[in-house]
C-alpha cells in the first residue's frame, strides 16, 4: 500500500483567516448552552403542523435498525433490498453489452459503456414515454471518483495511458433506464436514453465565465468547450426536468507548478504531483504547471438533460465555482429558480443563486428543458453570513458591488465567479464546517449538513462561531434557515436542527443532542414526498469505529421528522462504505440509494493483491471485489417507504 490518500474528501485542509471568527470563549459558552433550547423552542410550534404523514399520522412508522458492522445492507423488519447497477455493469448503450469482469480486466473502452465507480448523487426521473408510471423511469447518478486499486487488475503497480483513460471513463454520470417486473427492478438494455458521461465527454460552458480569459486553454482557445466533468458528488434536479451534477474535489486531479500563485493556492493546488490520480503523467491537461487555466474549467454545477442523450452537458458558471457538493432548487412565488449549494471543504461557504428570469413552461415542440436552456446563465449569486443573533444575510457576488472591484483583483463578473472563494473571503461569508447536501422541508426551512471539521478551533485555525459551535467537530451538524419572505430573500433566521453525536461519550463537543438514534458526519440529505428528512452519513474510513465514532458502526441512513426532531436509523451500509444519494418513485413505494466505496481501505486506495480485505459487497464471490452499487428498497407489503 503506497500513499495515504485519506484526506482527499475535503479539499481545504488548511486554515484561512476567518473574518467572522467568534473566538471569545465566554460568548461561545453562552451560545453553546443556548443551542438545545433554541432547537426545542423552534421545533415546538412546528410540531403542531398536521397533514404530512399518512392521514396526518406519524411520519416514521418503522422499527429502528441497530448500529452494526456487518458486510451487508440492513433495513428495518418488513423491508427488503435489491442491488442493481453496480460498478462495471453495462449501462445499456446500444451494441455495447460488455459484462463486468471480476478480475477488473475490462478495457478502458468497455468501462466507457459500463456503470462508473463510486456512485453518489442519484435521481429517479419519470419515464419519457410513461410519465405516470412508478414502475419505469430513468435513473441518473454520479460516479464521484475511482479507486485505482480496484479498477485495474494490478492496481497502480504499473501505470499507463490506458489506465488513465479507464479511470476517466469510470468517472462522471450514468443515465440508465430501469423498470420493475414482478417486484424486481432491472436495468433496461439497450435503451435510447442510456448514456455515460465521463471525464472527457465534451461539454459546453454557459454564463458569465464562458469564454473568459481564465477559462481559455491551448486546446480550447474559445474557453467554451470543456472536456469532461470530475468528482461528481451531490446532485440536484430542476423543475424543467434536468439533472444538476456537482464537481467537488477537482483540484486533486491536477499537478501544481513549482510556485503556485495566490489564486492556485487559495484553491488548494499544491506544488508538484497531486495526491493520487496520476492523470497528468499521460494526459497533459491535468498538468496545471503547463495548463494553468485547466483547473478553472472545473468546480462548476453541470446541467444534463436526461431525456436527450445527444445533448451536450453545460457547465453553469453563473452559479459560481466551488468544491460543489450539491445543488438544490427551490421556486419563488413568481416562478424564479433559487439554487442552494454547499462547498464541502473546511472553512468554506454556503451559496445560493437566484435566476433573473421566471421558469418558462414547455410548449408544443419545445421541451421544458429546451425552453429553459439559458435560465441558469442569468441571475445573482450570494454567499451566506450567519450572525450571532440567529439571523443571517445573503451577500451578493456581483462585480462592482462592495469589495468586488478591479482594484481588488476582479476584472469582471467572470473573474468573480472563477474566484468565488476569494470573493466570499472579501465579502465576509461565514466559514463553515464542510457544507454538504441541502434540502427543504414542508415549512420552508432549508437544511444543510455540515459533515465535520476536526480543525475547528485547532492551533492556527478559526475558532468556533455561532453557526459552527463545536471545537474539534468530529460529529458535524445540521443547520437550517428560513428566508425572510420568499426564497429570494436577502435575510434569514437560522438555528441548528441537530448536533449529531453519541450520548455515551464523555467529550462535551461530541455528545450532541440527537432525539433518537446516535449518528455522526451527516452528508446526504433528502426530503421525500411525505416530508421525511433522510440523513445519510459519511464517517471517513480512517476515523470509523475509533475515537468519537467508536460506537456508531458502519455508515447509515436515518430518517428525521422535521416537526418533532425525532431521528431513527433506517439503514446500515456494508463495511467501509458511505451511504449517499436518495430518490424514490413518484408513488413513494420504491426508494433508491447508493452505496459508495464498500471496503474502502483507510488510505482510500485498495490493495490489488487483496481486494476483498475489508468488504466483498455486494457480490460476495470468492473471486470478487467490492463494488459501489444502487440499492433498491421496498416494503414487503408494497407500502410507502418509511411508513
Ligand atoms: Fe463528496 Fe462532500 O462528499
Ligand atoms: Ca457527499
Ligand atoms: Ca462526505
Ligand atoms: Ca465519498
């Protein structure tokens, strides 16, 4: 086992000066002491809201699953699981039916037609031909990254251009057609909608940074045609039927110059070889010393039309550049779209984007996706500032406003967007504990998971602040806010929905205030049609089962009732995985989630001589290797999931 890649999930491991660093210990103590009351006080009035559950009944109707360490997916009594769409299965492209080889012997060209690795964000789109059906549809999912120790027969012992190509093909997004037959779900092959989007699929660029000097490269002097999408983590959907895939830790794919400049350094580009992928050795665009603008072409939210397999994905630069976790869309009363986004890195920011124009309806011969093809290219981006009084402000990233001027290094709006971290630093956004997924409940509260930040309060690191109240935050937290007026409001009120933790622990900052089952490191977050808030955990493999996480077993999915704050464990994943991505059929009777990196080694690179060392999920074959896959969850009585 070579290098330790174990810090790769978080793109900013260093401290940046925190403008809103509340370091006064007395004040911090007061704020901490008040949190429990604040949560209780705000939840009490919500508990009176009726009509969400089945006939207004309880939202959570299942029996809690105990924490566990089995190499299996555990769900409550009365539920069953089925695995589909594992890494390496054919995606259903016409004429490309290459079976997965358990020795990882599939070629790069075959991988390009198969499901990628490391499934993440996922959404069930209604079937284009039978939109009313809950038994057929399109699943669109992200493949966040690749474990080269599992992807190639001999791992990284040898290294060549074909391996780079295969790794690039294992990244990106899959569109697959699925249908239910006799209670079982199957991938439909071939399908005219099936598609693999990879790290070298040509895509367009929209918005103010399209064509910008910072986006131009030798291979693309136009700055408008990028090859591929990378590190696609969380996802979102739009009311006009498209999928938003989010580029997270893209910087790790690039080799840095000997002397990174201030911009490169702020984005985490380091001198010399990147941490793990070694793509630059055979694909020179990943050598930022030679192609310094190539990293600027990643870190965007990318829009994909799943109904048109020939459409080019579009990088939407108006939404800003970030180590994007997800993108969650709300709609204002006057039909403008509001996109909430978190940047998963230590001490980075929460954003929202408000479109200038209203969402247009479909018209005869014009799909909703086409009618809104430029909606996300015009609007205003804001960064969140959480103030100590439980209120907050959205600060606009608009060139010429406030400090975002040429004198401060921003020539135009395109530069503000490419350098959104630097812009947010100047504006005084609140530096958060790794913002991950965001979703919205029935009362209009917007929730964001903050997965953890063990650097909070450490030496030379920002201290705690009201929104990030725990030092050495190993457990993470879930913050929520409600906009003043509509979703485009510039002010909000906020509180903590929950401070995850384990009441069995001694350390005050790790006990938390969970009303229900203990958990840590919230990441995936999804509100279902009944209003249940599903929380998925991503305790890192290097920390799992140790320290503050000692009692919590494998990563899990829990269900929360936003009205009462009750949280109940619904699913426990196999060894070494994270649980991520959630979606359901329109009738709520089939749920799909993703299991990512089962059997991940603490170094995040598996040993090709012993691929089954930690897990052999889902196949459990003597010659197998662990594979990310989609898990289909059904209730044995055919009922709605969670009831
Ligand atoms: Fe890719 Fe922030 O999880
Ligand atoms: Ca995630
Ligand atoms: Ca995570
Ligand atoms: Ca992950």
